[in-house]
C-alpha cells in the first residue's frame, strides 16, 4: 500500500487480480472457488479504503458481490 492510500493487489497464485484503474475505482478478476478467505481479506481492504470497483467485461462491482460470494461458498 502506498503512503497516499492508493493500493493495488495482483495475486495470481491466490486466484484473483485487483488492479487499480483510477483512484477509488478497482477491477476484480479471476475469482475462483477455494479462494474465499483471500477474497474476504481483499473486500475488507477495499472497504477500509472505500475502493469502488467498476463493472467491465466479466469483472464484478460491489453490488454484485453477494452473487459472487454465493458462488464461492462450498
């Protein structure tokens, strides 16, 4: 995390990418079953910094996350 509060996370081994597009606009990609804990940690970090992901070609935004979480439940 940068001093100015901006952050980016790329976790190919964890099964997801969180790429900073613009300040407070994020893309979430590649969420897979089995990565729920990493996903929850990522959401907490995003909420802490009021990051707002955007919807773009298969990416998810916060209003769609309940559907994503339901899919991830095992």
